[in-house]
């Protein structure tokens, strides 16, 4: 389910990051950016960056996994809509702040924006109320979590059996451990 916001309010978002067990993730000393754009295209309607203090990496604590805090103030947006619209934003990491062309994709934020009742773009009423669950991230609206972790096969592969050159084996997870069967 998409997280919902209204176009006439501040968007204070928490984007949880799901990491692999035992994996430490720290993106606090790197330049991060995001630009939200309607799915039908066009210019970005809102941008945030760690440089401006509007996109922050928050490390994990005992109770809360790591997440991105994104602050998009209504005062910085003139974009208003007349009907619910989906917007997307790719969070990017810039490992070399001197070379902004070099970027690494971290994940995608997806929001459904509803016209606020005080929106100049609202042509008429009739929309269902927006209900949101309790928010555990310092009163920020929680989005779907990002999955961050190494790509490819999980962990090191076990050694092949000695007769692997004459027999066919399949890699399987048996009781939580990778093994050849």
C-alpha cells in the first residue's frame, strides 16, 4: 500500500531501510539526494538533499532500524493537484561530492498525493478520508521500506562435493544453511 500525503501540508517522511542481519549500514557521511516527480513525468515537484539538511540518514538504534528522514515543506512546493497522483523519487548516493555525475542508486520512494481540502487545484470534494497507521519514527509518515544489501548469492557458497564433475547437484537451503543436494 502506498503512503499517502496531501499537497497542502509538509511531508515529513521516514523511509525504513531493511538490512541483512549483522550488516552495519552508515550513509551519514555521504551526499544523498532525492527528486520527486509525478509518474507521468515532468519537472521534479520536490527535492531534498543531505547537503540542505532535508534528507538525513538516521542510524539504527536498539528499537528502530536505520531510516532516511525526508523533510519536504509545503512552502517549498507550488505544485497542487486536482486528483490523487502518484509521485516517485529515487534516493541517490554521491560517493564523490566533487563529481555529482557519479551516483549510486539506493532505493525508490513512492507516495500517493491527495489534493488537500484547501488546495487551489481541488475541483470538488468526494474523496475518501486518508487513514494512516501509528507512526513510530518521531511523528514522521512511514513509507515502504527499502531493501539494501549485497547483490548476488547470499554469503559464501559451500565447497562442491568431490564427485561434482560426474554428478549434478542443486544448491538448497536446508535448515537455514546452504548445501549441495
